[in-house]
C-alpha cells in the first residue's frame, strides 16, 4: 500500500515557511532579555542613590588597587642570596633592639643613628623610616628656650646652642613697628646691610647661627617663619633681630620659642 504525501502547493509552502521563521516561541527569550536590560538601565537612571553607591564602590576598588601597587613598590629591597639575606635579618633584629634601648634611655641621637643605619642597609624599611621621624621629633622637643627679641636692638643672643644636624622648631608671637622719618628722597640701604636673601624685607624677623663675632657678620641670615622646622647646618648660638637699617627707633618685641637638642 502506498503512502500518499499531501500536495504542497505554493500557498501551503509559504504558510509553512512563515510559521517556521516567525514562530513566537523563538523570540520570547530575546524579548524578555531585552526587557530586563532596559528595566535595569531605567532603574539605575531613576535611582541616583544607586548610582552614587556604584560610583563609590568603583572609587574604593580603584583606591584598593592603587594601595596594592604602592605597597608593592615600597617593599624593602632585599638581597636574593639566602646567606646574605640571613645576615640582613640578623642585623635588623639586633639594631631594632639597640635602637629601642637608646630610645628608652632618651638617647635620641644614638637611636636616630641606629635607625638611619638600618635605612641605609634596607631602604624603604618601614620601621626604620618611622624610627628616624620619631627621633627627629623627639630631638626637636628635648630642650627649649623662650626668648624676647627687641625691635630696637641689633643681633640678640637667644641663649640656644644649636648643634649641626639637629632638628630645630620655632614658634613666634608678637608685633612690632618699623619707625622711619624721612624726606622725599627716602632712605638708602648701605651695601653691607642689604640682605643676600631677596625675601627679607624691612621689619622681617631674621636669625643666624654663629660661633664667633666674625661669623655673626659673615654668615647668611635666614627668615624666622612661625611654626618652621629645619635642621641646623652648623653648630653655634642662634642670634635673632629685626632687619632694619637703624633699629634704634623701632618699637615692640617678638616672643620666640626655640625647641631642639641644645649643646653645652
């Protein structure tokens, strides 16, 4: 018995093709996915708080990534040879103990020297760098001197004997007047009194470190800035004054606090 296939004319064939190509079940998934994406975009756009949260999360992630990079870049430079590395570790261990003993005895200059030696051997070593900073701070606060600087006088001895290489901290309070009486020609500053630092003006509080009268005249003075920190470039007494051609007619005074580790 033969099986007779139905006759598919052009109309039926077109209907079959259309049914297969445009089957609604085949486009349900893309439509649903598109709706979800569009809905999510609208939700983010309509919710500024969500946008801020996402931006904050991105910023936190960027900071974390940068912190990891910085930590990697700041790792101590250690030798690759195992025996040499062992010697480094032994030195650092003993040096840290020695620095701690000096610090407890308030021998900050010796403790600082040990921390600096550690930094030279192992650059970027956090404990050594922190120790140097801590010792500098302690050295700048160990001794103090409070002095009045009279506006009407020349160089005045502060009484503070600074030491080369020691940190110095200065605080200044007060006011003074620069008094002048002149005709239209003004006042000419003698060459020997002209400041070598162009930032120094009439009325500026200046200082100089000197160990003899000749150094007091020859050494370069510096501006005393309130709250300033610096390292003494030589050993000697700290002298202070107002910069002026003739200070005798000036008025007022400055109170200067000097903090450092003084010499004897």
